[in-house]
C-alpha cells in the first residue's frame, strides 16, 4: 500500500496558496486567517509523521517512499518519488514548524499587498518541503530552483531600502551554483546509462553508480573531483560557506522578518542537506583522496572564526545575526566533513538548533524593528526595563544560540566537536587539531551575543523614544513558545533526536568510509558495487522494493543517439 | 503534377487563397468592421492546420516522408512539426493584433494577408528539399515581413526599421543565393539529397575544396543572418524595436523558426558531409552570440530591444545543440533540444510580446522598461503571466523554457563538450539578470501614471491564456511534447529521407 502522507504534507501549503487566490485582496483579515490556518494546518498535518516515523526509525533506507521511478516524465527517466529518512524527517518538521511561526509573526508586520505575500510564502513552503522529500534528482532540482522565485519576490517586494539589489543578488548567486549542479546531475545521468543502459534520475539508482566514477579509468579522479565541485558550489553557496557567503548579509538585512526566519531557518539547511544527501554518498573517494576535504575543513573553520569576528563588530542587529549564521553553519559543515556518525548526527542536530535559535533571533530583532523601525544597536539600551518578558525570552534564545549547557545549542556543538575530535585522521591531520581551531568560535559567539545583549537590554533607557515601547502581545509570545519548548527539549533530553538520527548517519558514514581498493578493474567494480551501498539503497517494505525493481530494469523510452543506433530511433 | 502534389501543397494553397480573399474582402468592409479581416485570417490558419492534419492522417505511421512536386518538397514529420509551429505562432499573433491595429489606426487587410503569405513562404522553407524552393520560400517570407515591419506608416521608427531590415535582408539574401549557386556548380543539382551525395566526394577533393568552403561560408552567412546570430544580428534589435509589437512577436517566433527549419535542413542534409568544417565555425558564432547578446541586453531600456537581444542569446544556446555530436554525426538530443526550444519559445516569447502589446494604448507606447513599472497593481494577471514568461525564458524549472535548455545541455554533456556546457549555463544565469529587471519593474516599482486598470481586449486575453497555459503545461508535463519531438525527428535519420526521394 502506498502511503501518501508526504504528498499531503507537501501540498497542503500550495492548496492554501491556490485558495487564497480566490479571496478578494481587500479582505485582509480573511487572507490572514486563511494563511494562518493553512500554515498551522501544514504543521499539524506533519505531526502524525512523528509517531509513524518513530516506529520505523531503526529500519535502514528511506521510509514512506511513494511514487515509482520514472513515472513523471518517462521519456527522460524522471520520477515523482518522495521518501524520507531520519535526517530529512527532522528537517521537514523544522520546516513546517518555522513556516507556521513565520506566517504567524507576519500578522502585523505586513500591511501592503497582503494577499500576494501569503501566496508566495505558502508556495515557498511547498518548495522547501519538496527539496527535503525528493528522492529523484530531477524532482529535487525542480524544487530547488522553483523555490528561489518566491523567496526572490519576498525579499524584493517586502524588503528594506536596498531590496532590489539584495533580491537579485540572492537569485543570481544561488542560480549560478545550481546550474553547475545541473551539469553535474546530467553527467551522473549519462554515467548511469553507460553502466546500466537505463536512463534515470532516481536517487537510489544513482547512489550505486556515481561512486564508481572515481575508479573508472575512462573518467578518473580529476573528473570525479570536478563533479564533486559542481555540486559543492551549489551547496556551498546555499549554506553559505566562506567565501561564498556575501549574498547572505544583504538578503537577511533586506528581507522582511519572516523571510529572514525562513531564510536562516530552512533555506540555508538545504545546502548542508545537499552535502549529506548527495555529495557524501556520491563521491566518497574524492573526500578520502586528494586535498578537497582538507580545503573544505579549512573553509569551515574560517567560516566559524570569520563569521564570529565579523558579528562582533556589527552595528546593525540583523546583520549581526546574519553573520552569526555563517559561523554556526561553519560548525555544521565541519561536522559533516568529519565523516563520522557522531559528527553527522551533531551536524544535523545543530542545523535544527540553528533553525530554532536563529529563527528566534530574527523574530526578536523583527519585534524591535516593528516598534521602532530601526535596527541600529546604538539606538537602544535598557530595553529590559520596558519590555521584561521580551528581555527574558531574548536571554534564553541568546544563551541557546551561544551553546550554553541545558539548552539546545550546546548539545549540537558539543556533538560536532566531539565527533570531529574523535576522528583520528581528517585530511591528514588528527581530529583534535580541527576541533582546536573551531573552539574559539564558541567563545566568540558568547562574546558577540552577550555584548549585544548588554548594549540593548541592560542599563537605563537612554533613548527617550524607547520609553513607551509595549511588551510582547499574546500573538508574539505564541510565536516563541514552540521555539522555547524545542530549545529546552533538545537541551535537556536530546536522546530521541539522536535515536532518530542514529540509523541514517551510521549508514551514511558506512557508505562514505567504505574502503575501496584503488586498483580494481571496472568489471569487478560492476559486480561488487551494488552490494556495498545497500544500506543507502535498500527500501524498507517489500511492497515498495518490488515496485521499484521493474522500473530499474525497464528499458528506457529515451531515444538513442543517432550515432549509435540510427535504425532504432525511427518509428 | 499528381494527386499527392496537390495534397502536400494543400496547407500552402489554403493560406494563399485566404490571403487573396482577405485582400478582396477588405475593399468591401466598412471602417468599423475591419476586425472581420482578423477573423478571416484566423479561420484561414485553422483551415491550413486542418490541411496539415489531413496530410498527417494520410501519411499514417508507416511512411515517415513523402516527396512531392518533382521532389522539390518533402513532407515528413519534421515539416509537419514546423507547419503546426508556424500556424500556432501566427494564430496567437493574429489574436494579439486585433486591438493593437485599432489603437495604431492602421487597421488594413494587407496586414493579415501579408502574414498568411509569409507563413506560406515559411512552409516552403520547412518542407523544401530543393534549394530553389527553399530560396523562393525564404524570399516570400522575407518580403512579406519587410512590409509588415514598416506597417506603421506614420511612425518614423517603423519606417527606419523596415528600411534597415530590407537593405540588410536583401544583402544577406544575395550572399545566400551566391552560396547556393556555388553549391549547384559543385554538385550539379539543387536537390539536397543529391547535393549530400556529391558533397561527400567533392568537399574533400583538393581540387574542389576551396570552392566548397567558400560555398559553405556564404551559405552559412545567409542562414545565420536569418536566425540573427552574432555577427549577423545587427538588423534584429532595430527591426524588433521599430516593428509593430505584434509583428515583433511574430518575427521572433515564426520567422525565426522558419529560419531554423531551413538551417537544419541545409546543414543536416545537404551540407552534412562538411560537418567537420561548419562545426568550428558554429562554435565561434555560438560563443560570440551568447557573449555579445547577453552583454548587450544588460543595458537596454526598451523592452522590445531587450527581448530582441534575449532572442539573439537564445539562438546562441540553440546553436550549441547543433554543435553537440561527433565530427561526422550530430547528436539526436541536441537537435531534439532545438526543436523543443523552438516550440517552447513560440509560446513564452509570444506571451511576453502579448503583454507588451497590451500595454500600448492611447498615448503610451508601452515598450519602454519604465512602462512596466507597477504593472502588478494595474493588471495583476498580466504581470504574473509576464513573470512566468520571463522566468521561463531564463530557464527556471518547472517552466517550459527549462526544457529547451535542458536538452541542449544534455546533448553537450553526453558528447563531452563540458566547457561549452559550463559556458552556456553560466550565460543563462547572466540572462536571468535582465529578465529580472523586467520582473523588478512590474512587481517592485510603483506605477508612475497612477493606478488605472489596464484595458485588455478579449482576443488578447485568449492569446495570453493560451501562451501562459502552454508555458506552464509544457513545463510541468513535458512528456507528451518530448514524444512529439521524437516523432518529428525524422530528420535525424537522413538516410530514410534520402531514400524516399529516389
């Protein structure tokens, strides 16, 4: 039996968006209510996934798979195939939660062109969910690209003074990365065909053939490394890793609050998710040989330190939070490329944490901005006197973001650093060396956040304009409650999260760290390879795997090139 | 003349009859009934399409190509595909023209008659298997278009554009004819299949090789001029800007598609043996086209001019599909990419021009980038459709334009042209910038001339709905269209075409 829960979660926001099109745009209250109902509904609908997933968490491979390979565009071998594992499960839950919170937080912030705003926001939500669910490379790429459009409009229409510049920069940067990825995808597609005779974009099929490129005499390490880089640029720009991060501060500063929350909370995670889902299992050998991994680790460390240092000297609160994202995401990439199960678990958990804490930080900045229309730190001071509830929530979120024990940030960072520390050899250096370089980032995080807190909240109210600020409304408190609950939950009892991440990260680490003898003939490789990444490719239920089987062996409808078979193409 | 000859010429004959009919009826129509000309032309297009369908049904699945008129024309799935494409483009262009001609106060029957005649010329180009017929078709199309470009008699820009287009077009036709005459001298035949056979020996015979190369270069110049590839593109921005907007749209899709049909026929059949010579030339032209057009488009402030450069840039991408392949054989995916590109381009580019056409009313020319400012508040549906067309032109999935680029890059990757592929995709990112300029103007700038609603005629609404739906539908569910193109790609099996001719 096919389970359609993923499709339902995926398309709920889109249904809301389509419904909104039929509401007259003058009726702002109705639009807000409908958008919020669908956003909350999208979150509630994703909740049944939690117990359902919990039951099957230890099973290998992807769960809740729906759709068969090549069922969407048979003539090129693209399929509508969805499925999740522990990693994407957590990210999907984060997306539905943050999507709801951002839409709730926009209630008073967005006053003009309300209808469009919510329509684009809900479309964006579907695009992001699709990225995390797609098990077909083509489907993934479509969601990956399509999601840029609503984000571009959100920044460009409802953004700050330099919105046009920021929106175009965001779009062009991410597109430049992803078109190179498209070429990489096409290469893998042809490579798969040359080995198996089947044209398909199915992820599970490509998992088997892509790692062979490295040891294939026809291509070899250079091509494999170039391919790795074509994916790397797409994901690194999205994360963003140093030195591809320059779009981020602009986009964040200009975006409306909810846009920033989604941008930091979910969009950046697509980059790290891409590394985990594609780069690692596709090109394990590239990471183990040559200097690629070394440079990625170096870039991660630079991002951690540089992001933190730049945060320290920001005068604009939002820009400070934006640069802190660069630093935090540096930890995530560090954990990923440590290639240990522990590092990977920590990295995914830290991604969730970053979504919670940084999402909350952007909401916090947004609340002050909505009241005072400035984000200059020097404009504020002594805010805790006039807004005590706000100050308390801010304190908790700052502590969570800087990684104080008992709150979520600590668990993630500690696991990443532990996972890195324990690796004996990362790109020619022992793991503790990398850890040592990364640790100052934690200290600096405390510095820039506490200093910010001191300047904004402590002391007496110096600026007369701040004396009349009113504290949080119930709606605003409601946006923070789920985030606070999650922050404490992960901080106090992270065990369930690690249990969910245990299976996928161990499988992934096993695939990535599998020893491949360097001098194997291709004939041997062809017989040996399918068994090796079985952990990644196995499908849980027998029903699904038997459905997938004929698809993999089905002859493709793709027209053969005229040069190879001129007679066959004639019909 | 046998019975099949009449059948094969049926769509062309119908078009010519309707064109003459319009000229006659036009005399009798009072001034406020001129819309009847558009209706007649539209019916003519529908009849012609029915004629094409008749041929298609008669051919069945078994005989993929039929020669007729003493083997000067061949009707195969490739021709039929292009027939439908021309007719679809023309039908939409007619819908766009109705209100526009009234606004310009140039509502004459010749306009539609010339349109139909130029389509008749295009059909000769697409189905021509004899360089004489191809040339005649080309001239019929070109001369009709020259007049259409200058149709706004009272508009200086239109006159200037028509004159430029006429002079450069005649010049290039001359060069083209010179190339064709050299080919005839070399091979002793005007039939493409015979030319192909003769060229196999002659092109590599040291005695004839210099002549063969000159023949190729001059022919190629003529062909590249018609599709507006750099360095033979100078006419395009001026002609596009000056022509009536509906004609700009018509030229950018139907005329261009006809140029491509002719180019593919000549290069893939007649001059196929010289592939090793023309591929390097096309590599140069393609890179020059992508570079020049994308850079030139960046600074344009006139929407029609911007779209002219964008359409030149698209020619650069399409040429890549011809380059993909080995030294002797083209890659089927590349040719498929070109055909799909022309299909999706017909809808998305006509759609874009339809939106610009609808901006023309009373005293507003409507073709300045600033005229798009705040379009969203004045006409939300048009603005969203324009956004769809722009993103589709930029090649963002899941919109139709993506599929053209997809197959082109697919063919480049599969034949190992990695550098060209990387260059192509990076230029497409570049292209996004100027398409977003239009989106920015519509969505993120305020309208200068108040919030008045934009009046859109019923025919224009139909054109917009058609193009918009097609762009979305082909984008999301392209499978059917890919199969149609596979079917049309009889041209990939040149051997079978040549066999039918003898």
